[in-house]
């Protein structure tokens, strides 16, 4: 899109990292056949053409270089780090509108990056990555969520059962499906959020993520497609996820075809449908929240073939979405939820980058602004979704699973989820991590609206008072900004 401020940052990195390192010596490919060289030229040429197309459409001059002179390992790294270059472009984020953030041309650039990395499989010496398109989600039952550092994970091989309180963690990470990695990253993200007897006993906790083979560009192009969607947008992989695991929440004996059309099924009563949906709870981190949005869209699309609109709309309100670093992108949302974020009171130089690159206009309206209680709570127009923006501390020191002090590096200006999920020894107040754990527990047990903020009997009295004060000062989102 003409004038997209992000284009200049991508252009600068491409010039420095790819164009300026191009060298005739890069054409040397030991053991390469004539066909290998032709395929290399074609895949590099296609990706460079896509990059230059983005530059031209943004009003920036294209870069000229011979495809055979490109260092492919550096080009692969460039394709994988596109979102990182945008994340670090703090000055450009200041100029970003929703229109630029969700630019169709940027989506196409991410898509081209995904195609390029897949085309490189087994073709580039020293390239450790192997990517595939259209991978299915990995889906696990967390056997002991009360102790994530020691838990086992069981692959989910059958449909989930309505009637059980269900919490699905939708994570953005790409990891190998081995227990040590699952333990490491789930604990790294969620810490001791579920360390009470409710989780695992009354609430079943699951983990969903894309496998390590999914191209990074595909994840981000899907996220932008989700943000730009007007109706029930979902991909084939989302349909397969719902078809395998969530059908019993929609209807009895439900059978679908490959296009998400209902072939057979017995609708539930209006009350039963609402009860089923009340047992569907999702927590998404960053782009993982976009996955959950698509699953919910799939559920709504299928349910719309079985239930009257008013009945379905009422039931959809019972589905709950909690998130961190990903805000609602519509003023009226089908689901209910609480959405957390962190930012500095003075964010002129350092903004929360991923919210700002996906949802810049809402970020400016709901961000923390040195409010009392160190948080700002905003109520969305749908009256069912709350945004909780908390004060970002300057440092993050936690106790790790070996009971050792650990400083979290690369805080990404508030994007690191540990700000939300574990007490911070560098901060005088850890109210927000208590609030988060409490919201997840209440929501997963079926509470909705302000009831999800109700304090636990085990909470510190100071936290209970802060919670009540923060809710009392909640703001309301409006088209013209925030008003008390």
C-alpha cells in the first residue's frame, strides 16, 4: 500500500543484509547439478520479485541484484525475521494505522516468505530448517497443569466432551512434539498460573500449537488474514481441528463434509448449546489468539447451519477468550473475554510492539497511561470484553523452576508473557499475575462478565481491594476515544 511506513524499515534491512552482502562467490555450490542451479535461481528470483513488488506498491524504489549472487542462508534468515524487523521499528510503529498494519501487500510478502522457505527444503547447504505448508495443529492434554515444570503431555486422539470445564491454551510457538520441549516452553510461558487444585481436577487444560515445520511467514499471513476478515474466516487446518475435537459442543452425532457443510447431526436445545459453549474457554498468546479466533469462527459457521440466528448469538456469548498481547479487532465480538497487555506509562520511545503492529489504533485508546492501581481496564462496546492494560516495570526477575533467580532478557517492551504469568521480584506489586490467574480460573469454571474478576478466597486482601478499585475506574471504549 502506498506510503506504508513499515516498507522503509524492511527496505533498509533487505539492502544491508541481502543486497550489500551479495557476492559472485555465493554462486559456488559444491556438487550442484544444472537442475539445482536452475531451481535456486527460480526460487530466489520469485522471492526477490515479491519483495520488490511490496517496495514498489509502498512507493519505494526496488532493489536490483543477481539472484545467483545472493547468500541463501541470509535470505532464509531475512524471510524468517520479517515480523522481527517490524517489531523493532519503533519510530515507524508511531505512524502506523490499522490500514497499514493489515496491508494486503504485507500479507502477500509474508506469504511469499513462507513459499520461499518451503522451496529451500534440502536445497541450501547448512540450512537446518525444514518447512511444510498446511500443517495441522499439535494438540495435547496437560496431564498435571498444577505443576507445569514436571507434567506429562498426552496427545489428544478423540473428541472433547461437553459437560467438562475446558481450557485450551493456543500458543504461537513452533516446537518439536517431544515432552521435554513441551514442558520447557509451556512452563516458560505459563509458569505456575494453574498451581491450585481446580486445574486438572475440575478444569481440563489442553495445549494447541503449530508444529516446528510450519513456515513463520504462513503464521503471520494467516494472522493478517484473520484481522482483515469480515465474516467467519478459517482455513482448512482450523476446520480439521474443530472437526476432530470440538464437534460435540455444537451438536450430537455431527458429521461434516470437507467444506464445513453439515451432512448430519442432532441440534441441542438452546440451553444445552449455551451450556456447552460455556465450557469452551481459550487462552491465546500473541498470534496464538488468532488461531483461537479462527476456531471460534469455524464453530459459528457450522452452528449457523443448525440453529436460529438469535439462539446462536446468545450461545456464542458464552464462549470465553482470554489473551495476552493480542487485542479484540472488532468493537462487537461474538464471544466474551478479558484481554491483557503491558506497556510503559511513557511509551513515546518504547511501545508494546506486536499489539502496535497488529492493532495500532486500539492500542492507543486502551494503553496504560499512569492510571491509578497501575492498570487501566477498558470495557468494549459489546459489554462483554474487557481490556486490561498494566504498568510495565523496567525489569523482570523471576524464580525459575529450579528455585533460582532469573532475569528475563529481551523483554520486547512488554510482549514477554512472563510479565503476566509469574511474580516479578523487580516490582513492588504483583497484582496483575494474581488477577490473570484468577480470571482464567473463574472463566473456565463458567463465570462471565465482571464475575470473572471475583477474587479467590486465597487472594491477598490488598489484591482484592486493588481489583475492586480498578473495576470501579474502568473506562469505556468509544469511537471517539475513551471516556470515564
